[in-house]
């Protein structure tokens, strides 16, 4: 008996087109959650098995009641009429009605006419409605969550860019008035620790009370101070910063309060405004507040309480309106206990305390920080930043980083300068870390063993293959539990019967 001929594709274009159309129609009918057809007038003329399960929620007890009805009369909020009138598809849309919320697609059907170059599309003679996903809030949750996260990042970046372009906020004006340089989008990180500190900082920006930023050196306290000012009602005012540890004690009082003409030997004859006066209407950032000498703390406390200052050599009180943000890397509460910081000043500053987490508490942010720092270095040097291999990033993420982001930037700059390779691996990172004087280089954390005890190598396969195996095991278990009842199994798995049929047919070895 001769063997059956091997199926072959048709050779003419029209036959290929017809075959593709039939195949696509059957494919959508089998893998979608439901599908129906309407004619040119908008009457429903065909419904597949998957769509029938939506009929009770739409108010129909049988398919006969549904067939022949005008589509807008039986499917609230549908846009099928628009597709019929314009001939243009709506490929992806969200439809919400009393049956639920669905991701749908609407495709017009055209009459085929024979032309000089074969068949061409004619007038619209109907349309197909396809339910791609039901319950998108659960079935598309990973996609929705990722989109929401990307949208938040994009919104932050847009706000920062718009501020830089249209608002004088981040530009140094011609008169030299001080402005903030950063927004919350500048604080790189999506780890729980980074998200939490930004959330609290945004809340603090809506208040006018003093803020105390606590954290190790290099964690980004000054950046957050800029961002709080930028997001506050004072954003159009000046942002004045003063690093107390960088100024000799003898000059601090003049820096804070200013001085009158001829207040002391060598003083400017015109006098000079202090930082409090320069920050009037804006924000005064006091960095390293823990290094302030005791002799000046009482005057600072009075200025914060009364809202007025007395310049050196003057008998005149000057009112000011500035929001104070202080920061320190020291244990301020410990300094209070040791008598080296005034307790009343501590309580005055510690109204809205914010602890900025060190880098070792948000290791998952290190790849994003490496990318951002690399781009900044490239803009400054004009050279492309080196690419760090996954093992190099894992090694960087494992380190203690006593200097936090400042130390990480130093290591990246050394890697860029010392390496001749564009792609940097873990061995190169080890060499540079050792040369920077790091006594003990921490090893990357090993992969946690799977709960089932399977070899970790089994996980190093395409994700789609692993998901397919998991789906097959779940379907097998549901079919066994329901005695082969496909409807009950689909309900148990929370999927449509059409989806279950599709999965079962794909598992069929034939």
C-alpha cells in the first residue's frame, strides 16, 4: 500500500494567502479566551465555544438569545461599530462591562476582489472580536507591575528633565543665586530600602519642619536634601548649603549670620549676608551638623526658634524664613549623651528624622548605580564606560562599601583608568580592589539551593522551557484530581476551557 503523500504548501500566492487566513482564524479561535463574528450591519453571526462562557454574565441563558443581536445591544462598551465604519483594526484594547475586564482585539473583515495583481481588499463585510485575556489584573500582573514601575521611573525622569529645561530651579541664574541640582529621580535605586527612604523623603518635602538626615558618609544625604527642596513648596527659592566640618570654628558664626560693615579687623566695609539670610524663602542645608562647636549651638537654636538672626557687629535683628535640613554621619544621640551636642538643639532638629541606608543594605541597586555612575564618568571624560561582566557586578555587590557610593565611584574610576579591556571581569575587579587597600575582599554570595534539592544546574535552562514543564505538571495534577473532567480542571486552574484545550493539544505527541 503506497504511503500517503507528504503535505506541501500551495504554490500560488492566492492559495497561500487563503491557507494563512484559515490557519490564523483557527489559531485565534483555539488559543483565545473567546471569539465572535459580526456581519456588515453589526449583527452577531458566529460565536466560538470559549466565548459562550461569558453569556450568563451578559444576561443570556442560551446562545440562541445571543445570536442575531446587534453587537452594541448585547456587549456594553464595545467598539465593534467603529471598526465596521472605519475599516481600521483595534489590535489591543481594554474592555470593561458587567462580564468583567478583558484585553480584546477587533479586526475588520474585507471582501476580496480580483484585481490585476491578484486578490485585493474590498469593502468591509464584517468584523472579528477576540478576547485575548480575561481577568488581566491577575493574568497580566507581571506585565502590569513592570509597566507601572517603568512608568514611575519615566514620570520621575520627565519631571526632572522638565524642571531642568523650563524651570530656573536647577539652573544657576545670572545673579549667582543658589539652586538645587537634584530630584528624587537622581537617587538611583529600586530596592526596598531605597524606595522606603524616598517615600519618607517625599512626605517630608510636603512639610516645613526641620529634617535630620542620618547616615554614613557617601550614602547620598546631600542629594536627598536637594531632592526634598526640589519637591517642596520652596522649590523656586534658593538652596543654600554649608558644610560645617569644612569651615574653621572661628569663621562659622560669620558664615551663619553674616557681619556688619567693619565688624572686625579685615572685615568687608560693605558687610556680608550670612547663609541664613541667603537662604531666605528657600532651604538651608547644614551638612555635618554633628561637628558644630558647642559655643555656636546656642545661637543656632535661638535662630531656629525665633526665626531671626543678629549679624556680627550689629545690634539689629534680621528676620529670615528658611527651612532647615541638617545631615550628619555621626551618632548624634550619642553626642548628646556625652554632652558634646545640646539636647534642646537635637530635639529642635530631630523633628523629621530620615535614615539613609548604606550601600550594603541595598545591594540589588548596585548594578543600576554602576550604570549611572559609568554614564556620568563617560560624559565627563568623553570616553565610553567599560562594561562589567555579571561576575564582576556580583563581586562588587558583595563588598562592604564603608564609603558607600563615593567609594564605589572611586573603584569604577580606577577600573576605567587601569584596565585596557572594554569588558571587565571579576579578576580585574579583584585586582583593583586589592590595590585600593581593601584588606578582605568578600566573595559573591552563592546561589541558594532549590527547595526540592535539585541540582542548581537544572535551573540554568531557558525560562520558557521551565514554565512549560511547570504548566504541564499543574494540568496533569488538575486532570487527575477531577477524573479527566476538562471543565472542572479549567476552573480549578483558573483558566478558560479553550486555554486548557490548547495546552492539552500542545502536549499531544501526535
